[in-house]
C-alpha cells in the first residue's frame, strides 16, 4: 500500500477519535439552569415556597387584635374554602373564596393585595376586599417580617369606598403616596374646621357612595383635595330646600369649580370650608 495513503488513513482515524471524545465530553456536561428571578416582583417576605403569599392570609387584617398574619395554610387557619388564586396583569395577587360555614351557592368573597414597594419603614401593600355584600374595603399597610408571620407595623389609611377607601397608592423614590376618597363631610375634617358641630349624614353627606373627590397624601401628610364630582351634579338639587346644608355646600363648591378650582391645595381647602361656613352655617 502506498506509504502516503497509510499516513493519511492514520491521521483521519486519530482525528475521528479525538472528535468523538471532545464532542461527547462537551455535550454530556450538564447545562446549568439560569437562576430565575422572582417572577412576581415581590420581596422574599411575601413569597412562600416560590409562590406569592395567599391573599386570604390578609383577609383578617384590621382592628387592634389583628396585628400579624401567618403566611402558610391560611385557608385552613382562617377557615376558608373554595379558594381560587390568580395573579392579575395589573400586579394584584387575588383570591376568591367562601367562608367555611357558607352554603355551596353563597356568593364568592374576594380579597387581593398589591405590593407597592419598600420604604424605610417596611414593605407597603394595598389590600382590597369584598365579602359578597355592598362593602368594598381597601387599606394601605406597612408590614415587616416576624419569623413565619408578617407583622402589621402600621395601618396608613383605609375604609369602605367613599368612606376612606383608597383610590390609588404607590411608592415613589422610596416614599409612599396615595389618594383617599372623600365625602362632603371629610372636607371639614381635613380643614380641621367644624366650629358649629355639624354632623356627618345628618348635616352633610358622608355615605359610602357619596364621593366628591380624593384627598392627596405623601410622606409629609395631607397635600390637598382633587374634586372629582361634576358641576352638573352639584347643580341638580340647587332648588331642593330639604337638602339644607348639603345643598348650600354644593352651591359654594360649584362656584369654586366654575373658576377652575377643582385642584385644591391645603390652603384652598381651608378657604373653601370657611366660605361654606360663612355662606351656610353662620346664623
């Protein structure tokens, strides 16, 4: 056999063996799975076994006796059934459920929360709930870790719809900002001006569906009111004497709206309430 041909065959055999072992070594090595970040954007304190804390864990919040919540087996601990959880596109972790003693055809209740961000005081969350009736509650809490529980460090604000419910909330540059629904009577409270002892409901509207605007808050406290009620609504009962002080309140507020004062900083809120007293309550 030609000597050169033998050499060529040997070279090809060696190259084949080398390729086999190199290729086998490279392809047989395990490929490390990329580390997946928390897909929910939640701090570790709100994640249990890779999943968001079940919203039903937060359904007991409120009141001096409920200052912490367990983070596991909440449905069993707090006696809920038919729990179905989802993560919504707008960042809420939401659950619907029934109470354990509800009949099978009882309306589903709902509770959901949204992580707002962290401030120097702790984790800020917005919790919203509805138990199947007309109430729709919303509150902002600051929470912190306490072993296997979340401790409620502070209840910032909250209520039922227009009675103190939260219109929006967020953490901006490390500071909590939020808007809270207000009724006509809340104007007096926020201006710290009720020298004539007017009463909620009796003298001025204060019901859960009597929203007249939102109070704006940041880290420095109350910053003003954005009036959202329409001028046409304020004028609809202007000739209804049975509405008394509320009718007069609406007239004064409409004059402010007519001159473009829907946005009221704190000093404008105070001057408006004083104008209301001068026009409506001074005998």
